[in-house]
């Protein structure tokens, strides 16, 4: 499994970024995918999750209304569109794949980080 994120950077408050994640080494269209983030000195926080067929998505309360997760199975790509970014969004953002094939996203899918394999991440800094 290889997951490579890109698209991070420095952005002013209120700005937008689109993160991308290139996946390889597994059958991408059979696995739920998610975005997580980790701010300095804080734990891992899930941001958004998407089912293999894009039929279901879920966003954390902090992301709801501002961030949108999507995927392109033909390209084996995962995306996170982030709008109205705030300083509290500053973190390393990583994409992750569920460890087993699953056609849907149950409510408890984000409960255990050990069930996910994630990439190295990309830094997002929101500052004026």
C-alpha cells in the first residue's frame, strides 16, 4: 500500500486548498478512504470518510460545511476540498485506507485508528 498526499501549503484565513492523495498497491475501488489530520501537540483527528463507490460520505463537525471529500476510482485518487480555512485547521493532513474491503461506511468506522493505513501527510498552515 502506498499513499502519497499533495496540495498542502500556506494559506490565509478564509482561503481554500485542495488536497490530493495518489493511491497504489491495492484495489482502490474496494476500500473506504478517509482524511485525518494532526495538529502540533494534539492527537489524530478524522476529518472525512468516503465509501468505495462515493455513495456515502461523512465529515467531522469541524469539517462539515467547509470541507468536501471525493474520490476518482479510475485514477485511484482521493481529494479533500477545503474552503474557509481557519488557523485552527493548521495540521498535517493524511489520507488513509481501511485495512479491509468494505462496501459501506458504518457509523463506528472511525473509532479505531488501528484499522487504517495512512500516508506521510502534507502540511497545511493557515496564517495571515
